[in-house]
């Protein structure tokens, strides 16, 4: 069984700006892929596993959907070095606390991209 077949929710490639806050530290970066349960991104420095972070995602207008801002609490579940010197840490965040409204916005955005 492949990784994609084990996923409960579809994961799509994206290039979306992301603002991530851990305690008093804020980092602006870019999302590489998105699902209803989490994101993958590149970070300029390592992040401690299981750290809780606040995330702000701006979903753009697309295929008849209006733009949406979503605020999410997530947990760092992976942070591995890459060979990219500019943004050297491949990072995954699981959405720990996601409102029904935010989940709906993300789900509609993903569905529109897959259509």
C-alpha cells in the first residue's frame, strides 16, 4: 500500500503563504502541501517535535470560492533537514485544533483544486 492510499484525506500540492507563531516567535514561510488534517512546509530552522504552534493560512479565491483566512493550532510532527540551504528543514504540522468553519474552508479549497 502506498503512502497516498493510507491517507484519510487527500493532500494537494500548493504554494501558499503561511504565518506560524511559536510562543513569541513568528515565522513567515510557504506551505508545500495541504490536507484537512495538516500541512507540509519548509522552515529556515529546526522546530522541536510536538511543539504547539499557531498558524494563519490565507486561502486564495479559486474556482468560484471566495478567499478565506483560517487560524489553526497545530503540532510539529516532523522536522527533518534537507539539502536546500535557503530553507533547510522539511516540516510537517498536524492540525490539533481546527474549527468547523476552518475545516470547511480547507475542505472546499482542496475539493476545488481536485475538480
